[in-house]
C-alpha cells in the first residue's frame, strides 16, 4: 500500500516526507516542551534532565505514531545550528587562554573514551564487530555543554572551570563526530587502513577549519559593508551555519569543524558587524531556535524509542540493562581517570593558575560535569538505515538504545548529584557581580575622561547634563559594597542604593505604560505611535534590568 505524503521538502538532495497528522503531533508536543520549560524554571529543575525524561515518557504513551527521519537529515537540520550556537557563546580570548586544557580534554579524552567504550562493548555485547564498537564509543564520547552549564548555573563555580567545560564540549563535538564518521565508514566499507585514515584526518581537519574561516570572513564582509535591516541580518545569521556545513561537506571535509570555526570567527567580531537592534534580535531569535531544536530532538527520540525497543526484543531485559549501565559506567569512570594527570603535572595547569591558584577540588567538579546530551543523540539518530549493499545496518536500534541510556544515566546520576558534590567539597563560590563591578567602573571612568578631554567646547548646560549622567553612574558604583577578594567568600551583598535607582526608574516606566495603555484603549493615538513608544519603553526597561546587580 502506498502511503500518501502531503508534504515533501528536499534538502541537499534528500527528500523528507511528512504526514500532516505527524506535524500536528510534533507541534502539540513542542507546546508541551515549552510548558515543561516553564515548570523547569519555576521549580529550579535542570531543563536537559526534564527533556530526557520527557522523551522517555513520550515513548511510553500508547497510540502515538512512529516518526522516522532520513538519518542524514539529522546532521543537516540539527547539528549546524546547535554547534554554531555553542561556538557563538564561547569566548575566543578565554578559549585561547586555556586551549591546552581544552584540547587535551576535547581530543585526548574523546579518543580515550571512544577506545575504552569500544573495548568494553566488544567483550560484553556478543556478535558486535570492532568497527561497530568504535562507532558506539565515538557517539557517546562527547560531553554536552548545554547540560553541564544548565546544571551548574547558579552554583558559583570558578569561571575558568566553566570556560574549560564549555570549550571542551565545543571542540569535543567536532573530534567526536569526526571519529564517528571514520567508524561509520569502517562499518560501511568493512575495512579500515590506519595510515590512510591518519592522513585523511589531517586533511579533513585543516580543510574544514580553512573553509570555516573563508565563510566567516565572507559573512563578516557582507555584514559590515552592506547596509542591512535587522531582519536581513538575522536571516543571514540563521543561514550561515548551514552554508558553512554544506559547503565543507560538498568538498568531503569536516562540516562540523567548519561550522565551529565560522561561529568562533564571527562571534569574536560580532560587535563590529551588528547594530544594537540587530544584536537584540539575533540573540532573541537564536535562543528560540536552540530551544526548539533541543526540544524537538528529544521528542523525535521519544517517538522512535518504541520502534527501537521492538528492534532489540531479541535481547533480554537484563542484557539490555547490562549494556546500558556498563557503557555508562565506562564513560563516567574514564573521565575521572583522565583528570589525574591534570592534578599531577603542574605544566598542564600553568595558564589556569596564572591569575590565581586553581583549587584542585575543581577537577572533581570537572569530572562530574561529563553529562551527555543532544549531539550524541543526533549522531545516533543519523546512523544510516541500510548498508551500501541494501541490507539493514547492523545493531542500529541497539546503538540508539545504548546512547539514550548513557544520556539518561549521566544526566540523572551526575546532574542531580553535582550540586551536592560541590557543597561537600566546600569550594568557595565565585561571584560574577564583583567582576561586573570592576568592568562597569572602568567603562564609566573612561567615558568621563573622554567627556572632559574632548567635549569641553560644547555649551555648558549640555555638557553638565551629559557629564552628570555618567557621574551618577560612578557615584552609584562607589556606594556598591563589594569585597576586595573577587574570587572568594560569599556572594557580595550589593548595596541597595545601586539597585533601588534602577527599580525606581522601572516603576516609573510602569506609570508610562499605564498612560500609554489608556491612550491605546481610548483610540486617542495611532497604532504606529503606540508601538514605537512601547518598544522604546521595552528597550529602556531591559537596559535597566541588565544594569542591576544580581547577587
């Protein structure tokens, strides 16, 4: 019987077929994900853990259809924006400062994890070839920055540790996915020549980075030299990761590294290429895109998990539990083994200790931050359905099941216990408010100095008004009670004088809004004017909220 496909989309030569009832189901489930996020924020529950649990619950709902995407669509649709978003939020200066620690974890730890998982999988799972075992290892080896930062948010961790965790996750996605492609090629071809793979690896890495730099530079020139509206700039930003990925893949090099390189390049220069309106819109749009993609991929695994379990019904429940828990244990244990050299070899931590000695107990937190997430899930879902000879891909459902088990185990076991571990280690909390105070003081001082040196010829009343604005900021900063030790002690008790000034202005904006609403309801002002003033108030209120210190 031929299945009717009312909607077809062609991407890079791949046809994605959707049934309207499936689209309706996905839309409704995305509403559920949004509501889940509301509850997550309300009850301070880590959102990645909520997502993986919701995927599991979706798979248990009877009557839901099974939705199967073409595997390569997962790479094309999900990975470019997810990797680009991670690269965009990474500081190039901090990445460069701690590149040694990041590189060791992102490359060495990934390869070690891949190898150890492959060895364990080969000996506990009967009939699974070495290439398939390395494929499993490559899929579950990269940690997930979104999961780690969501769990650690608000715990007062040293920013150097956060930088290393996020930088590691950014690069290990690339190294893990490159290892994944080599393992997949070995499974498909049935052989693997090490020296050829080594040479090809160098070419794939260098060419992928080069294409990423070229695309990044081209987009930089387009953004900077052509006058664009915010809508056009946001559209170009959304298309850039897909262009970078597809062009690199066309030349058979690493699209993953190309996307990461483009993201780092443009993020570092974002202050040069975006206007204030474009920047506000870009960040708002990208937060929504990443939220939807993260939620959608866990919905898809939930809708496919039932068929995955049916595909591995030849294994007993005890065998499946053994495979999932054993691989999860290897992933966790290898990460803790890896941190031992970092604590024993001073040369590895020289840059980290340059500003202030790095508490060795932070290494335990690093080991505990090895949660797996959406990239591993996307890699598992992108395994081909068929081999090159038309036969079914061996153990595909089992690999997806093991990946989901590793994500579930690491998120729940490590994620839930991490705050308790930090508390037991008695690591002194770091307060970002102190660093913010220092930066704000420098900016205000430099601005006041510029006014005194360059604006002395303008009229006295105008000069006084301009200078008074920044002197108010400076005086409020001086009345802010912050400790001299920026990296230790309890979170600073920010002086009420500073925040009360902003709160008073926000209250007055509320009065303006009420007046505007009255004019709107009575029809005394046009819709265009109402919306313009409303936007001004929105931007001003947002600025004031960002201006406040949050302990």
